[in-house]
């Protein structure tokens, strides 16, 4: 049986007191993270420090810590709760948040905390659907990771290539990797500009009373609004088919101008609620008008070297700007200025993208590169193969391109 809150507090405090006085327990995570950071920085031959921990205290983000939501159970209610939990965590000043995609506990066992709804794991169509939705949500978090017990997590365990579940996972996985230049720039802004990647809508739309009450949508940077699907549409536990469930979810478009549907390219007016299509392959994502979105080539891993052009997507409808941050990808040189930024600015009235002068440098910097510029006009979304791009050779000096 699950102990009550008082009993759990007494149990945990008594156990902790064997090692540390209760008056110091809260600060333990901060000091533990500091010790790991300083020790690894001194001894690990220049590799950057990353510490994945389920404990958090204000300020410990400076020590390379990612915090995850702990060993949660595989239920739809748990998935729904992950979203506001992560947003509140970032609102508290801790920007590095992640979760066990698919939940840690999948089945139901004797212990009160081991209470997943899917004893058959990946053999259960209900769990496959939940895993896809969790995977889609996780693809837009600062750290993207599937982890847990009871059942395998590799995407090839969820069906053969061509099957609906496999293809849904494969599609969002590829998009995660193509977003890496955008996400890495956001991470640079966290480190050097005290920003946050994962943002409750109140960050960007504080004057929109409806937006600040939304708890199941969030911004990734200032460009992308992600709207996870948190209820089953096809199967319940035990592969039980569901009937009459719409393949859509309500989405509120904040009152800040126009929004582009990431998948279809449709341009929508803000300040209203829409019914967004959400078949298994689609997590509703909308791009704010005026956004500039770096779009990397398809790669198999984050360290893969490629000579493919770097895509720059412009979503018209308003002026916009973005700072593309880059460094060597590892090591401590970025702490001493070994990095570069390229300012990008879209002028809506002149239909012109200004690629500013590069600031800074680092070992391995590509002095000459090709930028592939795409104006995401109506009807040209992720699903539309007819997009036309303009390629520009960039050597670090300002370039102005009319699109």
C-alpha cells in the first residue's frame, strides 16, 4: 500500500539523517552537482560535463545538470502531468528538463509505485500509441531520451519499416535531428543570455489572458508552439480498440498575429481556438509568423560531419530575428569565447533576409558554407515537397537576400 505523505516524509528524513542532517538535505543536490562538475572539469581531458539527476535545487543548472521527472508510470494521466510539471520547473529558473519517454514503469506489479497500465509492453497496441505520443512530446524537450524497464524502447521494436507506428516514430526522430541547429542555438542562449528553451506560454504572451491559462501547450524558443496529444485515439490498455474518438485536439493560437501549421503550411489567425488534426503521425506544431528556423541536414547522429547546406526557413507574416550560435560541440573553449554567432533578420515589408556579419570564431569553424534559404509561403509545410529554396554562399560577411 502507498504510505501517506507524512509517513513517506518520516521515512525519507530518518534515512537521510544517517548521512546528513535534515536541515542540509535541500542543499545537498546543489553541492553534489558542484562537486561532480569541478571534479570532472579537472580530470576528464576536456570533455564537457553533463549530469542527469532526479534531484534539483536553484542554481545547480550552472553545473551541467539535467533533471528528469523520476521513475513515472505508463498512463495517459502521467503523460498529461509531464507537460505542466516541466513548464513549472523551467518557470522556477531551472531550464534543463527531461522525462523518461514511455515512462519508466510500464506494467503493474506489487509495489505501489510500479503502476503502469500495460503489462504486455510493446505487444500492447495501447502502449504503442502512448509511446508514440510521449516520443513526439520528448522530441521537443531540451534532452530527448527513451528509458525505462518492463519493455524494450528501440523504435524498431515497435513494428517494421512501413508500419504506422514505426513510421510515426521515425518521422519525429528525423525532425528532432534536423532541428539540432535551432536547439543548439537555444542552448547557447540559455548559457550566455539566461534564456530557457522550454517556455510556458506566459513567457511570450503575458498579455493574452487565455494563453496564460493553457497548460498543455508550450513554446520551444520563440518560434515553435508544440501541442502534445495526451489522450488515446485508437487503443486502450490490452489493445482494446476505441470507437468514435476524433483524430484531433483543441489548440489555442495566442493572439500575436498569424501562425503557420508546421505540417501543412496553412496560415492561421491567432486569438482563437481551433481543432487541430492529430492522426498518429502528427503532433500539432505551429510556427509563429516572423520566425527564422535553422534546419539542419538529415544525419544519423549529432556528431556526424556533413557538407550539406544548412537550411534557413523563414515564416513570413511579421518581422523577425534569430541568432545562430555555434561552437566546437565539446570541450570548454566556449567558456573562454571560442564560439560564433550569426545574426539573422527578416524584413517583412521588403521580403528580405539579412544574414549579418559573423561574430567570433572557434576551432573547426567552417569559414565558407552554403545556406539554403526557404520562404515558407502558404501551402508549403513539412508535408509539401514543392518548396523552392535559394542557396547563398556565406563567408562571414553581411549578405542581403530578397525572397
